């Protein structure tokens, strides 16, 4: 957690630490360079066992930026505080120990632990997850340790990032009535976006799509009416929604605007009846809750890359809160429980004659 892995150098350092941790215990981690800026980041894979099924455990070692004090972890009241405790170095550490446990107990299946340095940031070019997939690290099912409080994330929203530019008319700042203020036009445009039909749609696991006005740039000098204003929207849409239809609705707003698609990523989905999901639910009920509910995840994860490669999966992680915020923490005891759950999940699958 003391690694400042929000930067490429920090992310690479923590990846080297993880690789060394496994080598010190007799494992032979596979290293795959090529991710990040100029391809300077390395992804790792550690494989144990040779049986069926083939299970993938996935974790990311990078974090979002934080105040310096958040990189000095401390424990209080049964909670471990610091950047990355919940998202998701805590889960990753538990996965590392679970792999060691399975190796000592005898692994009845094939298990790959996949660790990437770049889940939190898109550097352009191939991601660490894509590089791992290209090198054959696919299987029957994947668990990524994103924070879920021991709920099973069977769905995640899609991502649609838009850049919207409004065009007004310049005038002297002392006579604003002679111009058309593009900043005010942008504010009105955003208000109309929030009233479009797609914003009111619902689904089984999600009460709404989410819309974040992430950035706005308008005007240049204080004594001139701005004739251009650009704002960026981060839309997380429901699995049943069509991103092209969302763009069509936004473009239909009757204001002088240009709408550009910056980034799009499809939702992820796995059936709650999937046999691997059922096995995971069985394990969770042993430790935590009588009926671990399937939940929809508002954020995206690397599962989308594995879904494209035909590998179903879920987000599933320990208990905590405050990820990406000023007081991130994980419940310390949940890390040990999480470690045991992963081991038992693999053991259950290894006893089955065939999966699925």
C-alpha cells in the first residue's frame, strides 16, 4: 500500500514487488510487458494446478491518486485504512495468499492469478488485461476482486464518455445581450440531457443510469462573452440500453451543439444460474450471509475484456468503503474470510465431475 501506484513508475514498482513475492515462495510468475505509456508496464500471471475447470483470479495493483497520508496505512477499530485497501490491494493480497494455500493443499483445478498495473487508467494502446488474454490466459470463469462487500456482481453498467461543444456568439463583456453566452448554453444543454427518456429507464439490478458532468471549459477572458463551451459527460448506461440510442437522444436537443463520442465500453453480464456463480454463492453462504444477493455494479472493470474473449465472470471482493475517496478502508477480518472463500470455491469446483 505504500507504493504510489497511481503513477506508471509506482505501478511498475509494485508489480516488481509482487513478482518477487511469488519468486521467494518458489513460484514462477510469467511477466508480460507492453501495457501503459510506451509499453513500459508489466502484467503478471501465476499458474497452479493442471485440472479442470480453469479458473482466473484477477486483481489490479494500481490505484487512483490520493493525499500523501493515505499511503501510510493504519489499522483502527478492525479497519485497515489507506489508499487501495478496498480498491483493490486488499483483495489482491488475499488472492496471493489463497494461491499459496491452494499450492500447499493441492490444487484440484487450474488457477491463474492475473495481476495488471493499469485498470484504473486508460493509457491508450493495449491494456494489461488484453495482453494477458493475447498470451492465452483465458479460462472457464473469472473473479475480479473489485469491492462488493461479499455480494456477487453479476452485472456492470456500460461506459459512454461524450464531449459536447456548444457554440454561441461573442460580444463585449459590458454588453452581454449582444452575444450568446456558450457557457449558459452548455448549462441549459446539460439540464435537457438529464430530462431525456434514457435517464428515466430502470432495470432489475439498477435503479437508473448515471450521468456525471466531469469537466467544463468555456471562455477565455473576463471581458468577453464566451462563444464556445465544451463539457464532458461520463454516462454509465444500463445493460439493456443502446449507447447509439443515447447519443441519438442527446444529439436531438435543439441547441447549437456538437456531440463527440470519446470512449465506449459495453456492459458485462453473467447469468445468476451460471454454475460457477452458484458455486460461489454456496461458499459465501458458509461464511457471511444466508442468501448473497447478485448486484449490479455501477463502475466498469477489466471483466469486459474477458467477456469479449468468451470468459464469463463476476466482481467479488471483501468488505469496506470509501474507495477513490479521502478515507478508504477495508474490514481487516474480511480479508482472511475472502482468502478462505477463494480457496473453498476452487476446491468445490475441483470435486465436480464436469463444469459447467
